[in-house]
C-alpha cells in the first residue's frame, strides 16, 4: 500500500479499470480493506462515479454499510455527488440486504439476522422494508435485534418516516 493506505483495488476502483479489478477479486484481494481515511474500494468507486466498478464490487460481496472516517458510506458519497448510476446500484444492494434481514426475522432465524447486521446491513432500511410488509414484520425485525431508535441518513427513525407517509 502507498502512503495513503490504498491498495491496487482502491486505485483500480478510482480509475474504473474493471478488468484489473476482476483479476484482483479473483486473486482474493480484500474488497473491504480500508485506506488511511477508512475508505473502501467501493467508497472510492462511488466517489469517482465508476458505476461499473461499484457493481462489480457489490456483486463480489463488498460491504455496502462500511462508513469512512468522515462517517459517510459509499451511498452517502454517491448521493452527495449526484452520481445516479452508483446510487441505483448501491440502493438496490441495500434493499436486497434489508429484505433478507426482514425475511430472516420473520422466520425467527436470529443467527442469520445477527450475521446480516454484523455484515453492515442498515437497520433503518430494514425497518422501512419491514414497515411496508406490515406490523408483524416490524415486530419480528425489532425482536431480532434491530433498534426502533436507529435513524437513517436524514436522522429520522422508521416510526417518524411511517408517520410522515401517513402510516399508522
């Protein structure tokens, strides 16, 4: 790693050289390794609007919930920069993870819920997915360990969002 702590995967993500990234991923490069600022290759790709790199890293299992030292995730930086293609890839990944968490909670498989949360799933997104599925899904998700007090990037809880949508 250079003085920045960035690896070849970080540099390839920044440049959008997906062929090199594929080789690095196949060689078992750590896709979640952070640089000195806590940025993962996924964060760097989103920051530089390299949606193909973002897609490749998400498909390879990159943790979309890792926040850099500035507190931002790859999705935050993509939204802040208006990188719509990166946002779409990351939001789809986040929703998929949240749906898995809710389904595991509904099936009372707490070990799976714990694993998904430990892997960086966004509890606020999971609660929103659960809220759309109904009260029993919310209850199962909370019983599985997701806090009702968790907030999203706008500092709102799932209950506040539900109230704003008119849900009761």
